[in-house]
C-alpha cells in the first residue's frame, strides 16, 4: 500500500511539473509575440535618425529629388532623394533659443552643407593690417521670399569665394553682405538676415570664411594652391548638385508690418 501511494504521488508531482512547464513556455511565446510598450528603448544601439521631409512639403521637388521642410515650416529646400538631413547639436551661446540646426549628408556620410538659424556671433573687428585679398568664383541671386530683406548690403546671393592666406581658402553659401569694396577683407560672412523666426541664418559649408594658420588646418579645411585649382574644384558635376540644393532654399516671409 505504501508503494502504491508513493507511485500515485510521483504521478501527481510529474503532472504538476508538466503543467507548470507548459505554462512557462506559453508565457515566453506570448512575450516574444507582443510588441514592446511605447516609450521603451531598444536593446540594440541606434544611429541618429534623419530628419525626413514633411508629409506635406511646401512645394514639389524636381525629378529624383525631395523637399525638406523644418517642423515649424520656416525653411525648405530640395535635396537628392538618397541624401539625408540630420539634426545637429548647436554650440552653446552661439545661437538664439529654438534655432534650427541641420546637416545635409550623402549616403556615404559626407556633409555637403549645414543650415543654422538664430546666429548670434558678432562680426569680429578687422584691423587694416590684417585685411587680405579675396576672390569671387561664383555669385548668383537667390529668391528666398520673393522680396529682399531689409537692412542688407546686397540682395541675397549664392556665392563661392576664396580668401588669401598661406593658401587660397574656399567656402560656399548664401550671403547678403559684400566682403569689401576694395577687394580686401579679414573674413567673409556666409549669412543672410531672415525674418523674426529665423534671425541671421546660413546654409553652406562655413558660416564665415577666414584664412587659417598652418597649425589650424585639418582634413576638413578646403584650400587650394592656385585660383585655377579652385575653379576646377567648384566646376565639377558633384559640386553642381550642391549648388542646386543651396540655391533651392526658401524661407517664410516675415510678417507684414
């Protein structure tokens, strides 16, 4: 009798164990088939997401291109369909609160231009002895809002310029300021005065072009031995795509007075 009772107990114990194991397996399957709750972080690292164009762009893009518009619909521009726009972390104190900061990059990760608004950096003094010759490689008018901004030296333009140091330093972007009436300057700003929501803003490879000392140059420094080298560099089909992108920029018109 004791042996029979022991066998019945073993069978009950085995049955309970099998039931618990089945329940545990069902729980695992349920968890694996259920999506993670909203707000939870994935375990795998993720890269910085691209700031994709809005669902309703401000205008139609040319074939093979797309339109990027910031969330506040203050700025828009066209870019090749396989390029991406990614947010940037601004330098503290250099820009107004809630300003816009984006980088445009190719699929290979090369930055072709940066957009910055709300620029607060004051123009640096320019002693007569530090002025150096500069050269305009290209200059074309822009129609940012259909009306030229107030208090501008010139109408907004897309420019490619060189400034002389121990080499010819180059940059491209948009500007509403002349470098110097006599062809001499300490620096060349690539900025335009926008409306109240934008402030002073830039769209190009540098906000300000200035010559550098040899110790301050690096892989990202664009410089040339001759003006002819610069003209060849900025005359390539690759740069033509960058030029078309920057020339496509449009901004919201300032509010009527």
